[in-house]
């Protein structure tokens, strides 16, 4: 049998489990084909299902139901299966089915218009690939659903934590929780559920993964002179997620053909992307423009959250001591000295707000982590 759907769940890989969906008299039978689940069957009654339109271009039928291991989601695009599903489904599914069908009809109409213009747009597309690669990547990223982005980040996050010691409680975790809450409360229409993890390591660093995972090393917290400095780094990392910088780097690293496939609605192109990247997310480097954007928007977020933005600037100034003797144009990232100067100019242009202190005492937080780390030159 040839798979006609993808199933997502907590026990499945981030790219989903290929499966065969069969419509029965009172529900669906799902036969899994991926390694480890091959031949496994699951029967779900219609009464347990919810349906909606979704996928890359809202041209899939998305079916969800509760499972003992957590919610499962099925993406269906096969027209014959969807037609049989609709004919066999009970009355309570008629309204959501009609809404989903209307979305699909709208998408198909857009596709017809699109393909009618393809013949006269070949040259423009070629020129766009050559001169507008960054724009094409942005368009491709905008077509990727947030829920797929989250699954991609979840997979890399689990792989990373398998080899790390996580701090699950204590003053440091509480302090980061307070910072995160104050920052995220000031993000309008936030599509992400941010999860911040403290990892025991003397590395002076933090990083963000697509979908909302942020990892902060204890070495960074030991190095910082105040909670405001750590909050500045946190705000920077949150904005890497909000601006989808990780996805942009992934799509760009996989090449323009992947970007074209995603723009044109090729689901398999995105699935292939998710299978290839995995833990490689942890080694992707952001470009100059992305770092600058995360700095500036991070500073603005700190200002809205009434967290002293000068903490971010002071942290970059201290890091700039390590930049001596290095030419900025040789670096992928803007040097810390240049970043600090840029942020000072941005801060001067922002409306003045009186910062509100955190409820924790930063020295006590650091004391709970132990002695200061030795910073590598």
C-alpha cells in the first residue's frame, strides 16, 4: 500500500509518520508504514474526531483526536480519501467539513490563477532566483506552519538535552522564569509558547531553536553582572524565534530549489527539509542582518517590558574585550563593540520609561550557581 497521509504525535519523528488511511462505516482505520510502527493499525470512531483545513496552503484536511500518548494530528490531501470521508462522516462533522471544503476551494482557485500566470512569469522567476534569493527564502518561510516549525525545534531540542545536565529548579530557574514572563507578556499576537531551559555548563552562551525553545547556560548567568544583562540576552534570543531566523537559515542552507518547492506548496519538500536538518539546527549561525534585527527588536521588547535596556548594552561592551584585534568585516556577526554602539543609538531614540526591578536578588541567584567560570580567550 502507498501512504496517503502523514500522522503527527509525541511518539513519532518530527517529520511525521507516513500512513495509509481507510474510511470505514463508523470511522477511520490508520495503517502505519514508518520504521518501528510498520503494520500497526489504529481505529478511530468519527465521534472522536475534529476536522479543519490546514497544511502549507490550507489545502489539507487536518484530522485530530485524543490518544493515550497525547493528541494526534493527521494531514490528508488525497482527494478520494477526503471524498469518502465526507460521505461517511456523521452530521456533526458536516459544518466543519463545509468550512474546510470552502478553504480548499479557495486555495484551488488561487492555484488556477497562479498557474495561468506561470507561462509569462518564467523569466521573472529566474531573475528572482538570481537577484532575490533572500526574498524567496522569506516567502518560503512564511509558508511553513508554526506547528511544523515547533515539531522541528522539539526534535533538535530533545537530541541536544540527551547529553546535557538540566537545572530544573532553584533560584536561577525562577529568575529566568520571571524574565521570560515579563518579556513574553509584551509580545502582541505571540504564536509561540516559549520554553526556557537552564543547562549546567560554564559556556558563556544561550541559543534559541525554531518553535520557541531557548537554552541558557549557567556560564552566561555567572558571567553577567545583573539580571538585566541576562534579560537582554533572553530578549535577543526570543526575537530570533519571533523573526523565524532559524527557519530562514535552514531553508537557505538547503538551497533555492527547496525554497521554490516550499513556495509552490510542495509538502514533500518541507518533509525532506525536516528530515535533513535535525540536530544541525544547533550549529547554524545567524547572519549579520539577523543578529542586528534580534538586537534592535530585543532592545525594544526590553523597553516595553520595563526592563532596563542598558543591561543588554553593558553585556555587549564587556564581550567586546574579546574582539580586540579582529576586523569586523572578517566576521559573520557584527562585533560586540559595534553592536553596543548601535544599541546606544537605538536606545536614545526610544521613549523614556522608568524600569521596574526584578523581584529576585541577582547576587543570590549567582551564589546558587557556584563560582565564576574561567572564560576562554
